[in-house]
């Protein structure tokens, strides 16, 4: 339910969190986010193939979208189970499969996408690092839509605030930071703009791993920052030390991002002829 309470926007939880429901048929915000992310990302990847010597074909992009969907859903769910609420799921193991009840990890989804891309590239004889350079450019599309779904579901809100744009997410609660919208702007819009600019306006695609590093570093920094004004997961309060779980999970992403960027910038740029001859020669192998 969306309305106005005491001059503040109110986005109150509904059950189930749906966009449209006709009889037993319901379109949920999360489903819309996943579908929009996959189709939007696939469409963008096809456009990116117009660059010379792309690492995969249009047909392979269509196949990769299917692998990516499985990787994001499995990785996101397992990441949430393992990092955020393992004790509860061990008591109710069948609930692990009830993804419609919520509980997905963006870090887990990113790892699941990476694993799916690596497995797909192994089966096709492609260089996974070059392919993933393309994938991460479109990843923020689904990521941003996921944060919008969080907002309209009235979940994962921020700490109380007196700022005029504070949002009421639960009846009787004070206005809170719309941290989901902050993450939509940073992890979705800003990260997509940065990575797209690097891809289309610079030679970043000629430096395998540079775009992956930029994504990991950018996502890690943005998530770390927003977590400072985001309410921690209640089941983890007092159990993660001075940082929230999302911040602990972001630290290795920041470190990996810095490593990949430095590595890519200190190696010779790969030319079109070399890029065309590249096949999968190992996790970080490139021609030359």
C-alpha cells in the first residue's frame, strides 16, 4: 500500500508483495525485476556485440541469458541462506527452496552469475574473463530493478531520519531513509552509467578484467556507504561486529576490484587481431 502519512510518503508492506493480481494469478515486484534485468541485459549485450571482435555471438548471448538466470537465482538464494539466516534454515531446510517467501543476497547473486558465466564459457571454449567484462556492464540493470522491488515491497529500509524525503515503511514507525532508492541510484543507475561509459568511450574492453574490476570496486564502495544508514538484518544484530554483513561481504569485492584494475592496467592492451584469436586458455589467460 502506498500513500501519505503525516506529510511523508508511506510504502507499507503488503502480503504477498504484488504489482498486479487477477484471481490466483499474481505478478510480483521481484519477478518483474528479474525478467526486466534478464531481458534488458540481454538486449544491451546484443547491442554491445557491434563492437569489433566481441568475445561471443548473438546466439551465445541468448544461451548465456538462460545460464545467467539460473546462476542469479541459485546464487542469490544460497548466498542469503549461508550468510544471513543459516541457523533458521537448518531448522527448516525445506524453506530453502521457497524463494517466493523472499530472502535473496545481491552478493550471492553476483557470485552465482560469475559461476554461471564461467561454466557457460567452459562449455563453449570462450575466454570467461572477456565475456564477464561484457556481462558486468549490464548487470546493474537487474540490480537497480531489484532495489526498486525492495522499495515497493517495503523491505530493507534505512535508519530513522528527520530529512524531508524520509519514508514510512511500517505503520507507527518514524520516517526512514529510503536506502533501497539510494542503492537504486548508486548500484543501478550510477554503476550502469560508469561501466557503459568505460565500455563505449574508452579502450577498457581491450584490457581483460578492467570492467569486472570496475564493477566489483564500484559495487563494493556503494554498498559499504549505504549500509551505514541502512537497518541491519534483525537476525544478525550484535553478531557481525562493527560492520553489517553486507559490508563484510563488500570488503573482498573492493579488494578484488582493485587487484583486477591494477592487473589490467599494467598489462599490454590487447589489439583486435589478438582478441579475435582468443580462446579459453585459463581463468585469466589472454592472447599474447
